[in-house]
C-alpha cells in the first residue's frame, strides 16, 4: 500500500461524484439496506449499519431515506429484494477489476457490467479470477487541515488502538487496519475528537498496473460507465492512477 495513496484517488473522483448527489443517495440507501439485512436494524449492535449511516449523514442524506432503507431490509416496508453480487475481470491494459453490485435483477446487472468491460477493451471473467490480487483492509483518512494533533501522538493513538500501518503526506493521514480492528480504531480516533474524512472497510490491490495515455482514456470511460450504473455500489481496481 505504501506509495499508493488512496487519498489522491478519493480527491481525483470526488468532484464528479458530488455532481450526482441523487445517485449517491440511492447507493447509500442500498448500502444501508444490505447492512441492516445482514446484521439487523439496531445500530447499537450492528457496527456496519452504524458506519454506513454515519457516511449517509455526512452526505446530508435525509433521515427519512435512511429509515426507509432500514425498514425495507427488516420487513417493515415492502420493497425490492436486493442481492449482493461481485463481478471480476480485466480492464483495458490488463487492469484487475472487481465490481460490487446490489441488484434486484441479476440479468440486467450482468448485461450492463459486461457491456462496460467489452466496450472499452476489457473482459469479464469468472468468480475468483482477480480477487486473490486484493486484500480486505480497514481504511481511515484524516484531512490534516481538519485536525490539530501532533503526528507522533496520532500514530501512537492509532497503533495502540490496533492500526497496522499509517501513511502521512502534506494533505492527509491514512490509517490501515485489519477488518476486525477497524471499528475499535475508528472509535478511538473519534473519542479523541478526530474528524474522519473517510472510514470504510475496502479492498486494496497487492500490486499496481500502469497504463499508457491512450489506454488510460479507455479505463476512465469504463469506470464512468460502471459508476453511472445504479446497481454498482463499489469498484476496486489496481490501476496506478498517480
């Protein structure tokens, strides 16, 4: 992970995502639905649900939208039955790509994902064809302009709470954890008044692939097509965007 800051990728795509707030709300509602369906609707006992609700509130998602998604998942409201599916394959230039979807129509989703790959020089593969190239980690990002804490003190706090690795730059602190330690590290930071810019359990590539300028354009177009799909929740890849 060292040398490949997720922070830069976050900032790189943030403006485009901010322009699609309604779509963001839809994806957050599905995240809330899935978390509540898997772990129940009580935030005091469901850390995953608590985490995604915090993210939804940070995006100014209305409370009624949050409550509706929980009620749908727990049987309080009628609604579509969503299923989580992960598609794997290779993008242009051999980039390893995983696409996490939440859908109520597998045929529609599979067709759309396959089209995004094939139209841009990629190939959709079998389950497991690239997932072995990624590690599941907890990730917490802190904007240095938003906190007033000594770097050594922050490192000590994070490590004592269970962090595995900390990267620093002029813009941010980035903290990586084992998925099982994620919640306790997050709670320790917040208990000390530290504002988190991002906090999630996600997938990190073990190696990165560089692309030429002409292939970059195809990769960006493929990512755009996938991100515009309402069924797509997250995209993980090993393209070195720096």
